């Protein structure tokens, strides 16, 4: 990062160098309404990335935040943004040149992350009148347009939908004071670089810019150099910690035959202490097939992939968060940005494409200081790919042990009771299931209308009888 010429570099050792007692948000100068709102939500002490970011961000300095997935950076940029914006019925509202226009914007790569960030910001601002609007594709424009017309102090959105709203002159960013790019590396991976630059260019030159990314590829560095002023580089990682994955994740890698994976998975899902679990697949079809197979075996399961409408995707996520299902089978793109508490296990049903995908997948567990377990299935044909991932991340697991549902080490590694079968016993099928979570009509875009079967039958022409 030296080519960025940052004003300073801060790492996690900075907050572990003294014997001072753990500090609260109030100790960092966070205002009382935000402290009270966080306290009501059970949040009183900042995580390392937040403790590092707040002192710098509250002063208005540009920030490049680099942190492992699941370290809680949303409040790190969210609190400074909330401190700067002014809502209706708050001091200073009458002095705003254009009250009701966005004062802050957060750009994120996926729909699920947009909803999660907006939720966290609403939690922190619960005792204020700040209006937060999340905009993303897959839902009708009209409700989002109506919300923006009513006024929004902070907008959280995906690049594509933000660009569309700007082109229709519904979203005006000319008075934005704070810009946040969250998961910048993922936005670049998804091809949003041009859109992100268009969005930033629509904001004032004298703005407060914060960029957060798990990795720092060349494109992210170039974007930071172009749009930021002497940024402070913050790393929520101790210099002595050379690992690229969260230490609180216990990682297991098994060489599994494709035809035996579902049997192994069914045993893992009956491990002692297993809570909410995310199963990752490479393709949408595989996600649907695995979810269906697990459901027939008695597990409370939902799917999350690109072939589902936004209503069905949100139904699955709500059911997962509410505990009505405890297994979510997802593809990588659909699952990016999922932040659900108490995910105890992540299972890579199919080997990840690369090391970054592996990090993002297992980062869904062991969040917010909890411990988690990650299991990866590697088929024989996946061995070359896994070898590269293992070497890049220095995992020390170059040769996955051959594993079947009858292998003794599977049961001892993951604390699976002996004697379990490939089906969940009926007495343990206690969750309500996906159908118990209502599916909302979101006015989704891109849906095909299904003709009523009874209407078709009435309008169908009668067949002519052919005499022999």
C-alpha cells in the first residue's frame, strides 16, 4: 500500500498494546442516541475493526479498511456516517441547503448485503429520525422511487440499481458528504468497476470516502489512489497473524466421491452442537437438487440461488434467520453478503473455484467473535484446484483424506454420534420449515406471468374429430 501514500497505517496490535479495560462506544465519542440504540440491541463494546476505524473516521479522514470476512466492519463506517447526517426534527435540519436529499451513500455488491447494511444502520439510528433507504435489483422500482421522493438521508444500494435511479433523475447525489464502498474487491469481481466510478463521480469532490475490502487487488488500489485523499490504511489483523482465514474457524477437508457426498452431508448435519448451517454449491441446479434431497431426508432446508425470484430468496433468508429452517443451500453469488448470527457450520459441497471464494464462504461462520466449523468436499477431479487453494492460503492440508459416510474419522472429527443414518429421525424434526415463512409479493422485475389454466381451457379451440 505504499504507492497509495497513506497518511498512516494502523493495525490490530495498536489496540492490544495496553492493559486498559475494554472501551465502550461512548469512550470513542459516539453520541448518546447511537450509544443507547446499540445498547438496546445488546451491542456495547466495539470489535477490533470498529475500535480502529472510529477514532479516524469520526475526524473525517479517508479510510482504506482491510479486514477478514465477518469482523463487523459495518458499524465501523456506519457510525461515523450517522454522526454526520442530519434527520428531520434534528438540530441543523433547517440550515441544510437541500433537506431530504441523500447525505450519505453506501455501495455494496449484492442485494443481501444491501439489506444487511441497511438493517444495521437502522439499528444504530433507532433513536433518531434518520431515514435509510435500501435500493437493489429484483424488486419493483416504484416503492424505491417513492421512498426516495419522500426523502432519504442515507441510501444503501447495489451499483446497477443506483445507476438506474440516477439516470431517471430519481437519485441525486450532489449533496452527499460521505461515500462508503463496502466489499470493494467483490464489486470488482462482479464487473461493477465502471458503475462504481460513475457513482463516485456524481458525488461532491470534497467528500469523506471510506473503502473496505477483504483483499487489495491492483484495481482497488488504483481506485483508492484516484478517489481518496491521503487515506489511512487500517488493518484489523495483528501483524503476527499471517493467516488469511479467521482463526476461530476449525477447518476440515475430505476427499469425497460425488455419489457419496449427500450421505456424508446428512451425517454432518446430525453432529452434536450443530446450529444454523450453510451448504455451498457451484451451480444453481446443484443447489436446488441438494436442498430437495435434504428435505426428503427430513432436514428443514431452503435454497438460495439466482433462479429464484427475490421474494423466494428473502423468504429463505428470513426463515433461516428466524430458525424455521437450519440448513441453507446456496450458490456463491447469491450468498455474498449474508450476515446471519449463530451459523455454526459452513460446508463446501463442491470445491471453491479459488482461494478468495474459499475465504468468503467460510467467513459466513465464526462471525462476531463466535467459533465455527468449515468442511470442504474435494472430489478426485478437484485435487489440482484444491492444491492451489491450499498453497495460496497456507492451510497445511495438501492431501485431503479419503472419506465416506462410514469412515470413523468423520465421526470423531466432527463429533457425530455413532449410529446415525442418512435421514433425520422424526423426533428431531422440530423446525417449522420453509413453508412456515410467508413469501412477500415484492412486485419483482423480470417475472413471467403465468396464464391461468382454467382461462386457457376456456379459450382453447376444440379439436376436430377425424373420421376414419
